[in-house]
């Protein structure tokens, strides 16, 4: 359900949406789970690709052939990947399973610390962080890592506080 929150806008926006995803299997499942017409406009860039397939997909990214580009956080440190995304233009920067951004999350990877630097190198497109499991402390850490700095009245740079939407599921005791 939460994937639709970025997949639908991605298909309607003029340029690409980058989705940072922690798992190769999740990337593959996300692309294969799309409607057939959308699958043609989606790709993943990860270590399972042969050199020739990686090159072909990177060229497609740079040409703007894809609306949805799934990649692991480690790709954010690769200049060729960022260059291809800059050429295509980016309308949305998504961090899926965003609890992984946090050192308190269950799958912390240091490459997540480069998210904001990479986002700035990509022109600071709007960011969306998606998670179904983050507790308030983890949400605060996610916000810190993906927020754009802004100046307060004293000229001090501080992160702009994004909107957080937390939905608590209700449990039906009759089921």
C-alpha cells in the first residue's frame, strides 16, 4: 500500500523518481508488481546486473526512459549514477523502508548517511521517506537526514521540519 504513495505520482510527474531501497529482492518485487505498462517505465540498478545490462540501464536513466528508478543507497556514492540522474532530471527522491536511515533501525548501513549530500547534488528534489515501522525516535532521525536546511530569524541554518504522517492501524477485536 505505501508504495502506491510514490508510484502513482511518479507515473504522472514529467521526470524520474528515484527510490532508494535496502534490498535487491524488494527492488525486483516492486518493479515486477507494477502494471505491465508501468513496468516498461521502471528499472532497478543493482549488483545483480551484468556490465552490459548495467550500462544499458544507465544510458536509459540518462535519456529519461524511466519514471521509476530503484537503487540501493550505495549507488548514491557513484558519480556515474548521479550524473545519469542529473541528465534525466529528478522530480521526486524517495527513501523506502526509511527506518534503515537510522542507527536505531534494524538494518543500518552507513551509505544512508550520504542521502542528503546526494539529494543536493541532484538539485534537491522533493523528498519522501516511507516506513511502516519507525518509532518516534527513529522518525526524528529520518527527518534529520533528509531535511533541507533553512535559515531562522537569526541567520542560523537549521533543518526545515517536514510533515510527518503517522497512521496507526486499528485492530478489529472481532477478527
